[in-house]
């Protein structure tokens, strides 16, 4: 799958998936991100020693997780609601081709929990579990009555 | 307190890391979400996973799940009804 912008609303410089190489809806997604020397975050992180900020690996997994969904995510309000057990095992540099693999763990009430791995040439660089929240209209099927969103989450908007 | 109810409360405490809380302190009929224990939707998904792993009960029907999450009594009844023999 190569029409990434057709599915994800993210755009340069924050579209962090280049292509999807395997996609079984609701089961597994394998995507890739090629780190070029021109990525804007390499300019200052760091000036003489470019290295991918670890938090961006988390964002890459979240974006790859978007492809577990059948429908394009345009116009939907989706937030990162929780990060669990994030481990950064190695650095990523310009020129690295990162493989992003995600699987769903569970879903309930508009929340999807996924587990993901970022690797490069067989080396695991990052593993994490992420909770993604799709905002549902109040009283829609699947919204948990009396269960407010985490404080602060509701105000952020799409 | 029934054995199952005690296990349900213990699972809630462990799963949601309600540190310092004992099973006795969780009211059987107080709402789990909102005013009672004050849980939120992220906790709900954590409980769905906890129930699946601890009691081998899958909550696939969200409406039924939300009924079950009303309080400890309803959750215990739901698990008792759906638990594999």
C-alpha cells in the first residue's frame, strides 16, 4: 500500500510512515519509514550527531496502528491515550530503514490497545504498548457511561 | 464475601494499581466509574484485559460489558455466568 496520505491525516513534517508492506485489517500491520538525512528533527537532535528522538518511534507506531483500521482516518479525532512499557533498546540514524510492526491487543469503548515494535535490519530498537482513543459522540454505542476521558484529553480537539 | 467476588476485587486492585486499597474497601454496589471508584475509559479496557486473562471471560459485546461494569456485584455475576466450566 503506497497511498499513505489517503489513509492518514498526518502531513509533512509529521507523516512518519512511508509505506505499508503488510496489512491484515485488525490483525497485523507492517510499515516502513526510511530516515533520510533531511528529516527536520535531525537538524537539532543533534547538531553534529543526528539521532532519531525516541518519542518519534512511539509516534511512528501510533501512525502504523492507524492502518489496522479499515476506513481512512481523515476527519476522525484520534488521540494517543496511554503509553505502556516503552523500551528504547537502540538508536536510529539517517539512512536507517525502520520496520514498524503493530498488532492489536484489545479494544473497548472506543479505545484500542496495540503493541508495536520498531526494528532496523533485524535489530529491535523500540517496543511499546499504546492506547489509542477514537472520540465517539456522547451516548453512542461503545461509549462507557460515566467514564470521562482522561483529564485534559477532551480539550485537545482534533 | 464470596470467593469469586474477592478474586474480582483483587484483580481490579492489581490490574489498576490501586495501591494501598484492600478488597474490603471496595463497595459491592458503588459505581466503578464516575463517582464510586472513579475509574475512566482507559481503566475499562484494562479491566477487559484483566477479566480475559484472569477469568478466561471475553467481553465482546460492548453493551453487555458496560452493564457488567456497573459495580462489583454486576461484574461478579457477569463473570460467574460466562466463566468456562
